[in-house]
C-alpha cells in the first residue's frame, strides 16, 4: 500500500471511528473495593448534579459518586486512603473542579500556542476542544480539557450514532524544543449529548474547596456546597 493511500485510509478511519461499548464511560471509573472504608459525601445548592467524580491525586484511579434521586447530594463510598480532587458536572451545563494541576502560570504567547497545538494533536477524533485550566511546572503541563465530537460517529455495528460526544480529561504534556508532547491522559467523563451544530462547552469554574481532600477511615462530610452562578 502506497504512502498516500495509507494516509488517506487513516484520515477516513479517524472521521468515522467506530464507537464500541469498550469506549464508553464504564471503562473510565474505578470499581470501589469492599475492603476500602473511606467516604466523601456532601450536598449542593444552586444547581442539580448529573455527575460527581473523585480523582486520586496521582490520577491513577477515578471514582463516580452515587447521587441522590434529586441530584442534590453525592456519596463516594469505599474509597482508599489518600488524597482526592472532585469534579462536579451539573444539569445546567457547568463543570466545577478542584483539580490539583499545579501553578496557574501564564505562558508567553509562543509557548501557549505550541501547547494548544500539542493538546489538539493528542486526539483528532474530537473536532472541538477547550482548555479549561492549565498548570505549569517548568517543562511539564497538566491541562484540564473538554473535547466535543459533533461529526459523524459510527457504532461498532456500523450504525450511526445520533448524538454528539463530550469528554473531560487531564492531559500531561512535556515540552521538548518548541513542541509539547502528550505523555499521559486520564479520562474523567465521556457522555453523549443531543446532536446539533454548535453544542456549547460546559461553563467552567475552579473551586479550591473541592481539592486536596485527605481521606482516611473516617467519613469526610463536605456539608453544603453553593454552586449558584455568580
């Protein structure tokens, strides 16, 4: 197969990448172990939750909360001892997070442009993206990214998916010369959204109170968290 033909085939596959069950959100989250006894719980006001996500400090494990029927309370049972950051997604299109990404440093324009190019290159299946927040430590960047795919999507069966896809992830990139290269990504959320042009990105807010939560054997009750838009 010639080089041009191979490039064309790769591009075609990227445009209609089949979506199988293995790609779904069920693979993102860690199954709690019965032997772990840590617990985070809390209630919110000013919004209704669709997801509450706990991210272990080293991003190796991610847990999905149990929500109450009204979407106003969340529980993370059977967590291991450690430190966690929370990400909350609401029904009115907000994402509120306390992720430990490092210093929110502003890069010079040229480095920032190269970093954005590295984030774009890391996954071309999703055709739209926004970098909600970036932490910089020397030549290492941690970026909280939202991606949207609103082009044609095929299931593993060949059936068209009549929906858009939205994904949240933390990407670790390292700088080499004038390029930022992804070395690791941790998906936090991947859900279908109603199909239509111009699907809006989530409204982002950083809330430090949701970060650096130390969990041991006793419950960690966060009380009431106000998510009212200001």
